[in-house]
C-alpha cells in the first residue's frame, strides 16, 4: 500500500476511471483516559473511537469518529452494503446513498457520526488513489492552521490545571482552553489561576458545555473578561439560541461567543447563524457528515460572514481546515491528540502554535498502528 509520494514518480496519477469499493471494515476501540475527566455537564474515564477502512484497487482509506460502539454496529449492519461494489471516486453519491439509508433512523446523532467516519475514509481513499495529500485534493486556502490547547478539565486540581495550560503556552501554542461550569462558585478562582500560569501573552478560552443559566452566564462573562478571557464556549445550552444571542449582544467587548459542536447537518448551522447566536461557529467533521459536511458548514459560515473553528479530532481537521475558507483554528484536544498519537502513525504535533500537513504523505497522512489498536479493540 502506497503511503508516501515517491520522489521518482509524478505527484498526481492520471486516474479518471471509476474505482469499485472492494471492502468496508469497521473497528471500535475504547481507550482509558490518563485520569478521570469532567466538564460542566459530563464526566468520563474512557473514550471510544470507531475506525472505518475502505479498500479499493490496493489502497485503503481511513476515517474515524469518537462515538459509542453502536456507531460501529450501524456502519457494519447498514452503511456497508451502500458502499461495497460502488464507485469510491463519486463521494457525493456515496454520501447521498448513506443519507437515504438512515432516513427512518433519524439523521442526527449516531447515524450522522457513522456517516462521518465513512465519508472521511472515502476522502482519504480518493486522495490516495490520486496520489495527493488530502489538503491538495480539497484545494488549500492556507498552508497551516493555528491550534488551541484544550483540556483544563473540572476534575483537575489547581496544580494539574496550571501545569497543563502552562506546558501548552511554553510549547508555543498561543491559545488555551479550560472547562468551567461544574462548580460555578469556584470558576472565577480557577480562571484566575489559569491566567497566572500562562501569563498575559497567551489567550485564555473557557468552555461551560451549556452548564450555566442565561443571566448567570452573563454575570460570569464580565468576571472572566476581567481576567482576559477572549472566548466563551457554550455559556448556555447550544439548543438555547436566544440565550446565546443574549450573551453575544450583552456580553463584554472582546469576548467571542462560540457553539456548534453538536451540529449534525448544515440546517443546524444555518439556524444557529440565522439567529445571530455566535461570533464563531464550531463544527466537527466526525459528527456533521465528515469532510463533506464540514465543507458545508464552511459554506454556511461564508454566507453569514462568520468564522469557523474545528472541534477536536485534530488529525482529521488539519487537512480540511487548510481548505476551509472561513476556518481560523482547530482544537488540539488533550484526549484526542493523545489517542491519535497512540493508534496512528503520522499524527502530528503543533510547531509554533500551528499544524501543517505533511505533504509527503498521501490522504490524511495516517496509518493504523495495528498492535496498539488491538490492545483496546472492542469485539
């Protein structure tokens, strides 16, 4: 299987014919966190990744999503038969086939995450078939994308919080994010300690995961802004578009209101932006329909003159963010960056606060580390 561009071969193969999908395989793996983690509304001790592999003409595309193992079951039981024996090159057709197949199940949630993993694998496969990095196949708008370090869980002690954020800042990452909302009375103090650990040159983001009520979030927004917070993510539930609009209109100058990570389709993003609910839209290719869905989110942002930020899964979002017109940064999430470095060869680390695709590698630039994956595989 070709994984890198050979110096003595042309960088693009003249492949215009169809390529019939030979095989679709799906694997689920559950990986423990380094310590118990929590945010404003949820606690967890492990993360499940569902990996889809699609084979055609000796090449294999890799896609994945962070979801329950039921997502893997759906790929195996329903989506697989919509793919095998069909043309891998016509990704929009395969995407529409999958949408039709889940009609009676409901598009949001598990169905959309299953479609996302498959779609990502199809784009990775097509890039390999055409001997291109995914960013080049998609058409790059930039050569690299800024990242923000993301973690700062509410389960952390103050020392753990400060150590993690300070390490990111010291590495050259100029933006870091912490969780708030678990214990609102402690949040201002935790934000103060976070600021002390990173100094005044690094931007500080907070993420409440919808834990606050509207007026509570508004009051805290002003306290956080005094400590230099420039990004308030999901101060209220992302379903409360009026509440988000309240925060955006009445919150302090210099603070962006962000949400959208739970969007599963372009209609969700359009409704959020039509409501004027956010300054920056977040989209997640592992939830919103893969690379195809993420680029639809980018188009919605372009129509509303709103910036776009990628939610987690940095190894997937690196290439698509380099192509997305409105993208400004991606989330270098502690859990996912650790998992991707563990089970994939080719997962990159930020340099001077940015990620740049390795253009010597085809597709997303990832290869599965089979031995590591086997340690965590769920039957």
